[in-house]
């Protein structure tokens, strides 16, 4: 019991430096989080129905899942199961990306309208801005 109390007191003393934190330790973490979010949004740009429409496959079903490889051989059940799992994960990313784009459009319209710009001009400008963004 005494050892635990001593260890706890030691830990408290180590955590207390007598100075206020400048917050600099959190900046790299915030940058990492922003970068991860940006990367996740970038991955979400690809429509899950189009993600397997590559030269690697020659035929696809209605959902965009491949049915035959580039040599014309049917996709095995185990391969199809893996591809479905990847497509579901991409669907979640894509929905998050679309929601982010929608939120940005609403924000830009609000900013433009609150700055006194004509509503029609604001929507047109927002569309131009949105199309010029690299990751949404």
C-alpha cells in the first residue's frame, strides 16, 4: 500500500512542473489528425461502384463487383468475398467524403451570403470554389 502511494506521489510530482503548458506538444498531434482526415477524405473520392473498373478485370456485376478477371476467368467466391469487403469499406469512406463536400458547400454559401453577396452569385461562386478544391 505504501509503495503504491509513493509511486502515485512520484507520478504526480513528475507531471507537475510548476509551469503552464504552451500547447506546443499538441500541435504535431493536431497536424497528424488533420493529415489522416485529409488522407481518408482523399480515399473517399472514389465511387465504390467504380473502384474495380480497372484493366485487372474484364466483367462486372450491377454493383460494380468484378465477375471475371482480365483473362476471362470467373472470380472465385473467396476473392469475391474479399472484394465485397473492400467495397463496403470504400462505401463508408465515400459517404463520409460526400458528407464533407456537402458541409463545405453549405459553409461556403453561408460565408458568401453573410458577406452580403447576391444569393445566385454566391451559389455559382461556391460551385466554382468546390470544383477547384483538390480534396474537398
